[in-house]
């Protein structure tokens, strides 16, 4: 939270989210946003992308980001999206949280995923990582018969042009209320190097040339996760399987009047 700085200093390649307490707290349910550089940069770079957007995030809940992606999908017919996120939120998967906060967060994510799913269709590869092990459980801590790997990274890559690595999730809380920071990469070799490193990690170095070609990557990832969903964990290519949107849609509940940034 920002309390003392009336005008925070400007930065260049450092992006921030900052907020402060309202001078009069009632009737507000949260702080006053002061700087939204991370959100603004995402909106701008989404609008500039022409081939491939890669997003890796702990939460995908911000309806404004989902709307911006959907608009880009409609405007740019060749634009593809690869999204990697956990199979379930940490508190739901491992702590069994069934409270209204968990349900509201899942409602937001289901809404955002529906928005981009409708817009991108087959140009979307929606992925979640799992461990290379077979388990018998069927709870939210498992997916495709394997324990989920919990994603905590926040990486956004836009074509070969720009990338953002930050502490901010793609939810309204991180992008409007919380104090977050990130850096922008603008040199093509740095951007492509980052994307290759991330892809090699999730594919365990087994991805072919199509996986690293922005024009073919979505189709390649969709093929890999579809095969991984059907085979034994020992025979999978890397760690990614299809993200299952159904549990969040069934579990989630709206909270009328509560700001999206609350969770």
C-alpha cells in the first residue's frame, strides 16, 4: 500500500501496481488504486500482438484482461493464446477451502476462461501441469490421474516483441489493489529466449520445432496435452495436460456487490 508518497516516481522498464487507503474509508470496500502500470502494459501488449500470446499465472480472474484478449482474438484471426495455470487454487486443492472467498474466486476464473474460450476456440491451448505420477484420487489436487503442480510464476510473452515477468497475477487484486512489481523485456533475443526456456521447462525439452514456432505453437501444444491426457504419466511429453474448466464452473459462486479485486 502507498501511504506517504503523493506522486510515486516514474520508472522506465519497471512496472508497478500501487494503491493507498482512502482518506475517508466509508463506503469503500478496498484501497484507492494509484498506479496500474502492470495492467496498462498488459492491455497495450495484448492489443499489439499478432501471432502468439503466452500467459503463465497463478490466477486468471481479471475480466478486463479476458475482455482485452477476446477483443484481440476477434480482431486478429491468426492470433493464438497459450495459457498455463494451476488445476485449482492452492487453498481449494490442498486446504479444502469451500468458503465464499474461494467460491467467488473460482466464479471469476470460470467467467474469464469462458470469455477467452469462446473468442479463441481452437486457437487456445489451455494447460495445467501435473507430476509424472499416477494417483487414485479424484479431488481438486489431481488432474488426469496425476497430482497437480501448483503454478506460482507470472510470465506474459507477446510474439517475439515483448515480455513481462512480475509478481502480479492476472486478477483484479494484483492489478489494482496489491503492491506488485515487474520488468519488461523488449529485445527480441531476450523475449524468445525466455519463451524457449519456459516451453522447454514444461515440455521437458521434448518439444519439436512446431512448439517454438509462434504460428504453430498453439496447435502443437493442443496435440501434446490431448495425448498426455490419454496416456500413462510415464509416457507423457513433459508435464502439461488440458485444464479442466468444469470444476471451477460448478464450485464458483458470484458475490453481488463485492468488488472483483477482493479476491
